[in-house]
C-alpha cells in the first residue's frame, strides 16, 4: 500500500482573507523537484475547515494538521524522524521530517 500525503488545498478562506499553506506548498515543491517520489505516494488535498476528512477519520481529530504523511505500513525507521501512531496508522507529521523521510526512503537528496 502506498503512503498518503495530506496537504491543504490552496486558496482557502480564513476570516475573509484567501491563503495557501506554506508548509503544504513546501512538500508539493519537493514532489515537483522529484516526480519519481510523487509517483510513490498518494496526494490528497484537504479543505481548511475542520474536521479535515478523510484525515481526521484515519488518525482522529487530534491529528488533522497538514501536511501529514500517513504511511502505508509500519514505516521504515529513519534516524531523527518520529513515526507516530494513531488508530492503527503510522504517520509522520512535521514538514521537515516528512521531507527527510521521503528523501531517505526514496533515495533522493536531503533538504539542507
């Protein structure tokens, strides 16, 4: 089963102003640099409003921040990366750790 990357859909409204998520944009930029990595993950865009389904349904409402990488299995241990678990799903939730995990497990360059 493929890993699934959840990101916020750009151009969302929050209190009358339109925004994009810079953390989600950073991960999407990484996937643009490395299309071979993009082919190995499912990418799901989420609406800004909570609950952010289907992510909240997978991990619970305590873990619906984006970006979020939900692993297709138990995950591969990578030094310095925290793999958490909720509702039986392993996940990586910090942007920098998501980038380093994908780089390590897909054999591409690491962020500097």
